[in-house]
């Protein structure tokens, strides 16, 4: 049904043969059915994929007898209802961002990705009402996202047809199944089928000397990896300046992560051969400390099994090393490239399983977790099953960046708040000539991570910082005045350790008068990961102080009416 196209703006002299020849030249498979009327034609394509290709390659781009033709789905007025198709979506666009965008125009009942040969992504969207779909088409047509401009069309909505024509049409039309309820949650870029509820990234450590080869000339190598494996790859080049290794995060399906991992190992091996580095390059996977125990298994059984089955040697960094990369441990796999890739599949399977179990355990209170993946170390989960705490962070951005952050009619800041699940407010300027403005972000640790990450990213994208310099911003967080001393530590020991560990600058200004909640400010400045790590560490210290105070109040004997 989806494959009947309308070809319009035809010159009167165009013949059926002209059309068939055009489709032939463009390698578009057409059924025999070409119905020519005056000034327009209907053409049947064998499948949706070729129909999409025809629209993408011909509409507005090809001239026949002096007139530029238009191509779109042929959808009778009666069947233009709640279903639309959006094409030319950037392949790396996050699902959350798209969801946020679609939700601005109404209730989305269903979103399906269409598998196409195009580099960009295509989705079919069903809105709850005809009116919402109409607004979405008006607003999204030509919507610019980075360098991509969305193309939107109606597609046949059989549910809109009178029952006589389509007796089965109502089946499941708006059953709860189609509603957002069953939709897998947000995750990696497009090209990944909507993954399961939780995107669990693969984090690798690679020797700094190979980062250039991985990125490739003008970024071509890494683009090729993301395209072929349908994944989103973040190379944290700026993290741990001067370190011998850099973290890389890969967001995709489990299969996508594995293919990307194989490609990266391949690139490094080739580079090593060319630079005559003889030793094999080990695969290094970063994993949150709270998951590693279950990977190792009782008496190391799980790990031994993986080693035996894959013919690799696997070591795991000791707990003492946890400071540098914050809560992550390094899993080093040695063996042939093939063996390392097999081991990656098994290791990630175990880690993913542990992660899913943690989420399930904690999700009994729809909470999300903090930390690098959004997972706290098991020990950091308070024992009451409470939702994670709402944190408030005050982030300072250059005054001239405020417009870009808010976006046209407030669209960008709304989208960002929706994507991160946080409240984002820009405080009024204290005077007309201030150089910085305060952004107040309220949300769970995970929401903070997402919101702050996008703001740092936005400032870089909009060139508020030069290509060579990193985005460094100042953030303030409030801590109970009783905990301020602990953040500083004896003779400034803790604060110095914090700065060395995170490479962020951490200052607890002296002589502050505590506010009405008996809290004082801690100032943190640094690039995104440094600032995040410092924020997490400081929140951990506060948590410890609070727990100690609670124990203290409860005294040795727990008297029920005392316990908080």
C-alpha cells in the first residue's frame, strides 16, 4: 500500500516512456504500472525501500522537459490522517531528541524505523489524532537539524478508511500495544533499531597514539565505523590530558558495539604494523566497579570460563586504581584479534546482564542511576528504596550564548529539558553588563549528566569556544555547611586530591555565611567530564556525612521514633 507514488509538475510533453527511462537510469525498480494523466502520473514501486529511494533521489532534483518534477506518496485525502513519514534524519541523532521533537506536536502512539539503503534515517510516526499529525507535517517539513533538513509526507492510514473497504483495519489500530507504553526507551543514534530499555555502552581504553588513526583524515575513518556498525562513537580526546590512553564510548545494539570494537581493534593493529610496533594490542574495556564482581563470578569462575572458551588471558585492574578513572575498572584482554573480539561479546554479555538486573532492582522506583553510565556503585545506593535525589546545579555560561541555549521560541531549551528529564531555568541577569549568566538545572544525577553534557556540547557546536580550546565552565553546588570541612579535608588534603583526581578546579570559598538551609557553595570549574566527576565525588562526601549524622542521631540503640 505504501509504495504508490504521485509524480507531479510534469510537462504536457512527458510520456510514459520518459518516466520509465528516468527510473531505469536511476536504477529504480518500477512495476509495469505507470499511469499518466495530464501534468501528473501514478507509479507503483515493488517495496517501500525503492519508493523512499525514488522520493529522495528525484523529488525537486530532476528536470523532465524543462520542469522540475515532484515525487511523493500517493495518499487519497480520506486516508491522510494520523500517519506520517519523516525522512532525511541525521543517522547519529539520538532517539530521545527525536522523541522530544515529535512530542511537541501531540501524543505519539507509535514510531517505527524503516530499514532503508539511505545514509539518513527514516521513521513512520502515528499520532493520536489527525489534527496533531497535520501540525507535525507543517512544523517538521524542512525542519533543520545540523545540516539535515527533514522531509515529511503523509502515508496511508488504513484506520481512517470507512470500515467497508478495510474490515481488518481497526485491528490493533490504537490498542494499548501501539501506544508509547510498549515502546522501547531512548537510546543510541539512528540506524540502531530501537534498542531495549537501556542503552548500555561499550567503553574502551585505547592508546593515545592511535586516536589519530581511529579518527582518520577529516574524521572519515570514524564516520565509516559509525555508518557501517550503526553506532554512535564518542572519542574522549580531551579527557585526562597527557594520559597514555583515552576512553572511547560506543552506543549501539550489542551487535553494533561488537562490530565497532572489531573495527577499532583492526585500525589500531594496522597502524601498529605500519609504525613497526610489534606487540599485540590488548583490548581494554572499562566497566563500572559495581558490575565487575559479577563478571568475575564466584572464585573467578565466569572469567575463567570466558578465558577458556575464547583462548584469551584476562586481567582486571585492582581496586586501588579506582581513583583515576573514577568508578571504572579496566578489563584487559590479551590474545589474537579474533579471540579478543569473542571475549568482548562474552564480557559485555555478563556486564549487560548485571546492569539490567541492577536497573530492574532499582526501577521498582523508576529511578535512574548516576555515575558514568548512569549506574552508582552498588554501595552508593542508599538502603531505602527511594527515587534518586533531585540535585540542583548552578552552571555559568557566557552571556552571548543565552540565545543559542534558549533557541527559537524556546524550542532548544524545551527539547533539552525533555531529553534530559531535568528542569532548566536561566536566572535573570543581575545587571545589564554581566559577562556570564547562571543556568539553574534541577534533576537526578543522570538528568544532570545529560543536561550539562548537552549544554557544554552546544557551546562548542555554536563556536563560543575556538576549535582548539576546550569548553570549560564554572558550576556551583550547595553543600551543608557541616560537610564543607569534609570537602576541604585536613589542611586542604581532600580538595587537593579532588583536583588531582578530576583535573577540575574545586574551591570552597572561606567566610561564606550559610543560607537559610544552612548550606554553602562549592565552586567547580573544568571541562565536562572533570566537572561531572568532581560533582559526583562531592555528592558522595555529602552522602557520607549525612549517613554518619543519621547514625549519630540514632545512637547505638535504634529507637523507632528517632530514626529518620
